[in-house]
């Protein structure tokens, strides 16, 4: 079980944490409308006044009690959601080494900033803030196992062996470690670092499990505590996030993690977060934001693209009312509109998200990324180029990916329009390889894909890529969005068929079969979106039957099998769908973006099995 107050454990955790952060390579039922009551009435000016008065009225030597820590952390959260990022940090920082909640709140904001900028100084600031937060929480943790404490509680019916502050120290400590787990999760999509870190972050996981047991004990014995709802909210946020995060992993990784004591249940994770979101604790809003992130981002990139937009809208509604100009709220609002197919409305809201604040440019970069894709969906290539160029200049996330995307977008334009930009497409593609990052000796999957595709331009006589912007749109799972709009799907089909006709008139080359198969996959996706299943199936089968002729883009076959599985499912042929999905998962390996496909397969299997059991 999780040890509490073990100095050796803390030191080891810090070493592990620093190792993990130093390898970061790149920069996301019940009617939830009832959750509006947990959003406290808040005015930005009033919060700023509270911030100043709290700092002035407390002497430097004063101890911050649990009540003050919780209240001021909630004020800081509201400041953050109101775009007052600096004010939030200034409220928390003076007491971050004295109060567990000030420490947790401060480190959370600093780590979020590091994730958004990926600049070395911000990463170092995140490392330092979390190291300090762990030390601060450690001071309040009980110097024995928490199980011993509550074994005594069960046998004697008393809470004399522990206190409420020590319970909250456990939650805050685990939450700091949960941030470490999340950072490890996003830093390496192929999960190598996550598996290595899995053995080392078990402390956080087991603390949350222990705290869940404590929660059940408190509820069973009807123990009254002043801040019980805050403890309950912390448990639900942690248990929910861990279960949701672990449930995303491909089956082979889940089996390994289960062997070392981890397990993930998506339904349980969402239920815990939903219960936390409908509560009254400070973490209610964090539970809401976690679910929103899952529904509007993670489900698309690492899932099937089938999103619970109804729940997302219900969750977001009270936030939009409370923080109508909050960047985070506007961003989620725009994402929901985009996933509904309302691309024009999404554009408008993303533009507003950019205009409402200048303090954190990182939010602007997120919006540039989204606006670039929206214009790709609409085939507004010059506007898409504009946003890709802004990302190349301003964002530090992945220069190789940004430059590849910019070159790919320019490849879709007539040569005279490219000339007007003063850009050289060949030069841009040749830059990609030199911009890739290597983390712990390994390349980032999306960058590795971009480098492989760019190799055609390293030849003395470059060989043009075919529809590279649409290929990247497919890799980033843009077709589920485009499928919501028949006009966009039809326009994309016209573009794909033009490329198909051009290939048919070309002379034989070593890239021809690969290019033809890419075009067939893209055409099949367009036809599937337009509900023309027989023609889509012909396109997908063409790719699968060409497997042995492919020389470079071997990823096309398993990804096509995945698309074919969904086509079969849409026709009610579940046996054929499951067979195709299992084939995509089991019969292919060592291809580009393999982990991303395995994430999507895992998501599809979970969704289909749940549907069949219901």
C-alpha cells in the first residue's frame, strides 16, 4: 500500500519526476446542466481584491490553515478561468511553500504553461514548482501508512489517529504525481516512456485507491468533516482521470500495466468525473474540464471520432455563462461547434478566443492550429498557409510538423500562388529532417512520419507528394469532422478524383503504387462520408489487395482495414467489422503512426463491445 511520509519515497519520486520532465518533446447520463451551482458567483475585480487583501492581511510567519488554502486556491482558479493568469500566480506563489493547496494550485498553472509553450525555461519552472509542491505536501502527510491509520479508525470508531489536514495532504500529493503521469502520457505517443514511468508513478495511483477506500469508510460510518466535499472531489478527480487515461491505452499495454497493478475502466472513470463535476468542491470545475477535454479532443485524436457532444455542451454551458470571455471556455465552445460541423461558427469563436486576451500567447497558438485545420477542411489553402506560417514562427511545439504542414498546404496551391508567398516548397520539405527532435534517443511519431514523407524532396530530382495536406488531415482524424458537412465532403472528393486522374496519366515510378493507394484511401473516406458504401468498399479493397506492391507507405493497409471495419459496421455487418478490426490490430506492425491506430482500435473495440452488451 502507499506509504505516507516516507522521505526515501519522496526523494525517489523527485528523481523520477525530473527524469520524466527533462525528456518532454512537445506540447491537450446525468444532466450536467445541474453542475452550474458549483460555480461560485465571481467577479474578476472582486477576486483581485480578495487576492490583494489575503496577501496583505497575513504575516509572512503565519500558517495558512486548510480553510484559507482551499478558499484562496478557488479564487485563483476563477482568476485563471477569467484570463487573469498573472494574478492567479501572484495569489498562490507567496504561500506555495507553506500551504499544500497554494503549492498544488501554483504548480498546476506553471505546468500547464510549460505544456503549452514547451520552452526550456518554462519546463524548468514546471520542474521546480512541482518539486516544491511535493515537499510542501510532504510536510503535512502522516508519518505512517494511511491504511494503518484507518485500520485503527475501523476498529475503534475514531478519527484520533489521523486528521482532515493529513487526508488532504494525501490528495494534494497524489495530484502532483498525477500531473507527472499526465505529462508522461502526452510526451510520447508510442507509450515507451509511459510504460517505464508506470512502475514509478504507482505511488499516486495507490494513494488514490487508498483514499477511495477512506472515502467509502467515511460515508459508511457517516463521519462528519468540515471539508469532506473537497476530499471527495479530489478522490473523484484522481480516480476518474486515472481510469480514463489508462482506458485509452492499447490492449497490449493495458495487459502489461495490469500485471504491475494498474487498471483502467472508461465507464468508471467518466462516472467518477461526472459525479465530481456535479458536486460542490473546488475540483468540480476541474472534473468538468477533464471530461470536456476527453470529449472534444482526446476522443477525436486517439479515438473513433464519435463524441458525446450533448454532455459536452451541458457541461460547458454554466462555464460560458460564468466566464463568457474566458479563453479556455471559448476554446471548448469552438471545438464543440467544429465537431458539430459548424465550421464557420467555430472560426468565429476561435477568433474571439484570440482577441480576448494577450497575456498567454499559448492560447493563440492552439487557435492557430485549429484555424489552420478548418481552412484545410474548406480548402482555403492561402488562409491555411497563413496560420501554418504563424505556427512556424511563434510556437515551439514541433517545428518539423509545422514546416511539413506548411509545405504540404503550399503543395495544394497552383505554382503562381506559391510564388506570391516567396516560399520554396522543395526547400521547406528539405528542412523537415533537420528540425526533428530526438527524445531519449527516439523520434516523435508525428515528426517521424513527416520526415519519412519529406524524403522524396531530398533526391536530386524531387518527386512530388500527392495530396500531402489531405493525408495529414487523415492522420489527424479530420474526416469525422468533414463528414458532418456534405458540401465539404463533396468538394474534397472532387480534389481527390482530380489527383486520381493525374496519377493515371503518369509514367510508372517506384512511388506510383503508394500514391495510388493513398488516393484510394482518401477517396474511400470521402465516399464513406457521403454514404456511398459500395464505392467506398471498392476503394478500400484496392488498397488492401495492393499490400505486397507497396514500397514505402506500409501504414496504408492497416489504416484502410480500420476504415473498412467502420464501413462494415455502418452496414450492420458486425462480424465482418470485428474481423477487419482484429486484422488491423494483429496482422501488421512496424509501420508509421502504429500507436495512434492502436489507440483508435482500442477505442472502437470498447465502444462496440459496450453497444453490443447494452
